[in-house]
């Protein structure tokens, strides 16, 4: 997952919004790199789909506490609280994930990936003169998703 999990052996805390921001930003980087490779015909669409699926599974596992040696889980959040919280964020899909917190997190990660694709499409249309604002929009996007996946004092 890019830079987010490569800090010299340090276990990163999933309660830290900056850590989760880096995970979200690594998703943006992944999608940009995949799109670039696809356009250069270095990979196929199937390769991209497989990589996206693996990324979704990996990020879901991280957020649900499956890699405690790299990412410190948050008690009451990583072990089910996040899934319960996400049901309130995606109420139209609540019934689908009523009993499976990890499936709800996976669904939210898929929504993140969809939103990343939409963000990239919009930013590709932005002018060169708009580069600074484009960077701000990407930052705000990552910040918003990091807040969604990071526990607040009130939610844990």
C-alpha cells in the first residue's frame, strides 16, 4: 500500500488520521499509476481489475486490523466499530451488510475506489493553470475519506 506502510519498521496507529490519509492517498496513486500503465499498454484492463480487487482486499484487511504488525488496530473500531459506523454513512445499503462488519468496510473501500476513479476523471479535465487547485481538491478528497475511516472520540 505504497508509502503508508513502509515507515522503517514502525507500527502505525490506525487511530491517527494522518496514517489513514496516507492509505487513502496511496489508493489515489495506485489508480493513477494503473491508468497510466493501461494507457501505455503496459497492462491490460483485466490486470487493472485484478490489482484493484487486491487493493480493496488489502485496505479492508488493514482497516479491520488484519496487519497489527504494521498497523495498530483501534480497539472497538478496527474489530467491528468501523463497519457499524459505515452503515450509518451508507444507509441505503445497510440491510446488505447488517451482520457482517468486514463486508461493510469492503463495500466502503469499493466506494472509495469508485470515487477515486471519478476524481481522476475530473482532474484530468482540469487545466494546467488549475494545478494548484487540483492538488487542493485531491488533498481534500483524501482528508474526507481519511476522516470517514478514522475513529473520532465520539465514535469509539
